[in-house]
């Protein structure tokens, strides 16, 4: 067939609802290797320009990996974008078949970017990073509860839980570091990050797994992905305060903690941070600006395949 085909897939835990625009087919398949092989057979002979699906925790990973390995272009889209697109189209009804059609229409009209799927090892590493972030959040909550003076018995229980969380986080840190070192696909990028002062293995893994677009986008695009790009809040005569919005919150939280180290040990980031403070910027605003400068420099490093150059260092 010469017609260009776009496929929308609504992913659930156990099922895939697939809509093929050129044939009008609506397929109900298992979310398993068997179901995905059936989908590949249904797509044989079609000129596929894109397969669009929402990011749904780990449920979309098998389909993404297998279809990408078959040479098909895959775009995994933020569910919020699909939801806003459906609202803009005036779609009120919701079901899995309807969602598959809307996802397909989104792919046809919005031209999402198609990027290579993560390898199975990188997907596993992403799960470990997510689990680590959950444990760190639990530790913060427990530490806050301990300050509420709940009584000696409750406080002792909280402290035991915090100690357990500390051990689990240390175990995860060691596992993430080991897996990062063993991934040959990430070796070249990891070596570039090894020479950046102020970041450790966890930040390195977070950048490589959660920001694979480094080196492929403009500085504004990469800042927007991280969520540190300030947006205007103006309307008519109102001149609102600029604020960041959106982006990848887990990545941004990790980079925020990394900046607390970078402003001490990375000469360029430290000078930039102190300069902002001297101009009266609040610390949180200055740290956010440091994240934006940091990812901008990393983006240029990955694009040009050059090490971070410090003041007085020969290029």
C-alpha cells in the first residue's frame, strides 16, 4: 500500500487497543509478546509512518521495545498531552477504542518526535532510579513525622524505618552504579560525565536514562524538557512573574540536589551561582538558573563530544 499509515495504541495492563487509520481496523490484543507479534503481522504490507502510544508506567515497555526492534517508528507521548488534545477536539466520551482513535489522530496532526527505544538494560535501570526516588521521598516524610513529637514508642518505630530506608537506598546506589558501569551503550557518554565536577553516579545515571535527548536538541528545548525554562505570564497590561512549569519532575529534583554539590565544587557553576546571589536573586531561583546553565553546557558537550572545559584548562 502507498498510503501513509499512523497507528494509535491505547495501552492497559493486560490489553492493547490498536487503531490503524488507513484501514480503519480496531484491534483488541493482549499486552504480551504474542499480542505484539499479532500486531506486527497486521501491519505487514502497510507503509507505517508512526506508532503512537501513551507512557503508562512499565506497561508500554514491551510493545515499545519489540516494535522498535522491528524497525517501526515509535513515539511514547505524555498522557497529559493526549488528554489536552482530546479536550481541544471537544471529545467528552472516553473508552479504550475511543482513546486509541484519539491517540492516532494526535499522531497524524501533531507530528510527535520519534526516538529510539531504550534497551532492556536501560529500562531496568530506569526502574531502579524510580524506586530509589520513592525511597528517598519516604525517608523525607518519615523524617518530618519524627519532628511531630508523636511519643517515644512511635518515634522509635519511625527511626527504625528510617534506618531500613537508609540501608535500602545504599543497596540501590551500589546496584545502579554497577549497572551503569556495565552498560556498553552508555560508556562514551558516561566517560564525558565522569569529568564533570560536582555530580556522582546517581546523577550520571539519571541524566543518561531520563534525559537521552542530551546533545540532540537546542538549549531552549533541553531546558524545557528538564522543566527549568521560565515562561511568560503576561496578558494585556499585566506583566506577571516568570515561572518554570512542566518538564520531568523526577529529573529536576535529582538535579536540584546535585546543584547543592556543584555550587561548591564546580568552579563555573559556583561563580554563576554567587553572581546571581550578589544580584539579589533568591537561592532557589539561583539554583534553578544553575540547573539550566548546567544542562545547557552538558547538551553542548554531548553535541560536540568534548569534555567540560574549566577556567585555565587547555582545550
